[in-house]
């Protein structure tokens, strides 16, 4: 039998029982989607909120479940007090807390069927005498919830009891859905933060690469400049002077022919002749080329 369905009384004619069965089915549908709460890293931060929700039914805001300092009894504790301490809901909840669980260890070391968040308590010393949803605490950590019921009861639920159970189901469902949304939001924020870090790392690496390339280009330019102004420049001057000297010698004293032989305009040739102190020499001897005066 489904442990969730086993929690419900057998009276099928009661509309209140049908409503409660719907609430339990809703909680069962939530079971799979909220099972991660047993290992959620932010469980402790949610503990106070869920405890407040668990005992804030029927107009009892900010109520909290607390153990007595000694003994196995339980008491209700509210940060700002209940709106109506004499209400039927408060009396029912007190009776549930003080009579349903007979030993402190039951709440501290509750035996939850199938390890679920919502499960059926099978502790031998658990005396079932009322209907309630209670948070299960293990050494100060919220680990689940108990849905308590008396399978042999033959009377319908009182309005106060039904209100407690339905209110708990509504509030816990809302809290769990909100937690799921917050968890997804935190995951999305974490993903965005990781993506931002990745992009920033890529940007830093790109900046470093550009800087390395700039330094490499600068070093190459310095090497080229040193080469052009050093040995290469001297060799270039020597080669140019010899080339022009040969062109002038073969020209027979004709500036235009010398320019054609050198592949230069006459103006450029004259500029280079002045630079290298070269001139046309019309003096010739038999069989010899024109001399070149430097």
C-alpha cells in the first residue's frame, strides 16, 4: 500500500476526508520534486522558515516548535505570541505535540519510511491519537515531515484538525516551490558568475597575448632598425656607389645613357652622383673605359 494513502482514515463518506486525501496526494506529487531537500546545502537556512510555516497555521504567525528543556514533552513557542492562545487550533496543536509523541527521541531520531521527506512514522513508541503534520528534526537539522494519523479512528476530523493539515500542506507546498525557484535562481546566478569569470579570463589572456605580440613586433622593429642603420646601410652604400660607377664608366660620358643604364631618371642620378661624389670623365685611352673620378 502506498504509505501516503495509508496515512488516511478509511471513512469514505466524509467530505473532509476527501479534501485531506487530495492534500496528501498533492504532497505525494511534491515528494519527488523536493526530495533534494534531504541533502540541500542550504537546508539549515530554510529550517527556521519551514518550522515557522509548520506551526503558523490558522492565524498563528511566527509560531515555532520547541522542545522542553527536560522530559519528553513539547511546547509551542512564538516570537511575538499567538493571536488567540485559547483558540481550538492552538489547543489541538498542543494536544498533538504533547500526546502524539511520547518520547523526545522519536522526534530527534524519527524513523521515516523509505527515506522520504514526507513519510510514515513507524517508531514503536509513537502513539497515534491525532492528525498533524510536524517537521522532523535530527540534531537541530530539518530532515523531513511526519504525517500522523490514527488508522482506527472512526470519527470525522474536527474543523480545527482539518484546518491544521490543509494549512500545513498549502504552506509547505508554497515554501518548497519557493525554495525550488530560489535554488534555480542561485544555480543560474552561479552559472552566470562562472561564465563571467570565463569571459574575464579570456579577456585577460587576450590582453596578455596582444601585449606579447606588441613587444615582439617592437623588438623585431628595433632589430630591423639596427640592421638598416648598421652593417646593411654600409653595404648598401658600397653596392650603390659601385653600381653607379660602372654605369658612368659604360656611358662614355653621356649622362642620359648613364641614367638609362642605372635605371634612374637623370635628376635622381645627378642627386646620387653628388651624394657619392661621382662625376662623368670624358678622358679616354685606347681600349680603356672612361675613368671614374671619386
